[in-house]
C-alpha cells in the first residue's frame, strides 16, 4: 500500500510488480509477495499471500450506463493462505478476489457505494448498491453457484448499520426477519470502512464482508492532506 511512480511498475500476462512487491499467477493460484513498510510507524511488512480460487469468474459487470467503470469478481470463492515474516502472522481461510477498473477516477463516477459478499453453504452472494456522481442510484444482487454461473436475485430489504468511528454511513441488505450485526471493523477511515457482519441472506445465516465508500469525503481537502501519512508516496 505504497504509491509509486510509473517507473516502479512492471507487468506481463502472468506477473505484476509494483516496487519490491509483486503478484504472480502460477496456473492454480495468485501468489502475492509483500515487501512494504507500514505507516505512520515505519515497520516492515513482509511475507506471502496465496489466493487459490475454487473457480475463476469470467463475467464482468458495468457499474454505469456508459461502461466507464467495471467490476469483475475474479475469484468469488477462494482458499487463502497468509504467511508473514514481519510481523509474524499466519492464517488460512475462505477468501474472495475482485477488481474494479475503468476509464476515469472513481470520484468522477460515484458519490458512494455499499458492497458485501457472503459465503453461503453452496453459493456466494454479492450485494452492490450506491449512487452515481449524477445522483442516479445503482444496485445489483447476485448469487453464484459452484459451476461459476451467476443468477440475478431480488434485493432483500435495506438495513442501516451503526455508523463507523468517523461517522461514515453504512447500509446493507438482509432477509426481512434479520437484523445484521457488525462483529468487527477492520478498516475505519474518514471515507471508507470495511467490516465483518453477522447476517442472514436468502434463508441462510452467513458471515459477510462489507464495505462502505464515500467519494465526497475522499475528495475533501483534509482527507487528501492526510492520505500520504497513511499511504506513503515514493518517487
């Protein structure tokens, strides 16, 4: 999580390097080598993360009518192994990998969004909704089976979650008889929050990863001033 100049970037069909860190697709898994320095306390973060998809999703989705912003759930369901040397940390569990990409900055296309992903017993459910820069809402609810087939689902009722420490609004969806609970918040920033929810979707109790993003907050001058202290910039 270090911003670097174009000279630090190298990539080909199977490999991406940004400075001393890199990602490589070995045919079965995405192997991520991390060699970074934390901020604001400059401590080393070094180790390997391996993301092994149960299947690779081949379907991408436009998030705006003009197709300037696209979202691709690359590995809707995966096994993840973390082995860090600094700090000493190891972990195995379920995971997910996706990509947002497009032709303009996110703040040019969106005001805010709320996203969540839950592993169900046999499927994966993804909820995505928000407001585009022009004020138009967008929303989708998807469910993918173990053969990689997507199915559009009806959006469950909206639920309001407690605001984050920075008073960021958080919304999600859940079954009509369910009231999701925030079990843990991993990232709590002025413009972004990522949390773990205990919820119920499509008749199944589930643990979900949830994120909320506010682009007006991201663009605020105070936040822009603070960003280099959290994400160092290297020439």
